[in-house]
C-alpha cells in the first residue's frame, strides 16, 4: 500500500507491569451513570436509558503525560471514570456474554469543556466540541482481568492539588459494566481495542492551569497529570 503521506501512529495504552501495549480502536463514553452525579446535574437517574457519546481514539493521553489547558473554554471540568478495555466485541451482545469481552480496566479522566456542553444542551446540539477535543481522555495503564470477571465495587476518587473532589464507589453505577457493553452493542459493532468510559460520580469541578490531578480506582490503578498552560 502506498500512502500520500505517512499514516499517524495508532494510539495505544500500556498494559500494567508489562512491555505490551493495548491497541486502541474506538473510545466510547457513558453519560449519567451515577445517581448522585445525575442529581447534581439536575436529572432523575432512572428516567432515561444510558446516554452514549464518543471521543476520537487520538484524544487519549497515556504514559503519564501532562495535558495542556484546551482552547475554546474557560470552564474545563474533570470526570474520573472506570474505563473498560475490550478484547472482543460484536453486535447485540447479551448481558450474560458481555464479561467475556473484557480484557481489563483502567482509570480514565473524561475532560469536559463544561461551558460548551451547557451551550450544546441548551441548543439541542451534539456534545462533540465539549467532549472530543485533543488530550481530552487521560488514561492509566490497563490492568487485565481474569476471563469472565467484571468489576462491580471499589472506591473511585479524584484529587486536585491533594484535595479530594470526587469520592464514590463503583457499586453506585446505575448501569453495571455488562449492561453497558450489552446496550452499547445495540448501537455499534464493538471490537477488540475499544475503550468504554463508564461515567463519573458526583464532585465534578473546574480545573485551572497549574493544577495537579490524581485519579484512582481501588484494584485498578491510578493516573496523575499536571495541567499545563495552553499550547501555542
Ligand atoms: Mn463522563
């Protein structure tokens, strides 16, 4: 095959304690998946089915790299999330078959231009510019899990400059991981290499240049980053 210019390198995530990397295919996200966060955003947790959106695979930030404050916002928010990494996929996957698709888990931060998201919600417009910008998906190394198992509890937290801002438990998720995989596969053909950000607990707040973020999930890992000045 002859390309008109060199293709960009495919994004990948390190696998914890190995030299191997997980090649990323797509990045899906779930909105509104913890009751307290839904309530803080003014919604009723049980009123609607899962909300799905996506980010470009190129938006992931790996290997502990820092992030530049993005352009076009003055209200950047953090959302700590459990990330599911798939080793298999399909369409219309049954809930009881979903766990077999899981390769492992990581800790992710769904960075959000909240001012642009508020405008999109008010105008009934897509969330792409609020969610899918460059460097919008920092992620830890992936921790593989045993075949057929899935995570259903464990502390999930995020600190800014050492101050606890988000502090929840995976058991508070409205839709559990197998339900998310099953539901998402009714809309998309899931594939090995897909990542799914599974929603955030309460406590989202603004981040400023110079802030240090540390996100952690019990039994999964942690990711840290510094918020650098805007790229020029
Ligand atoms: Mn989110």
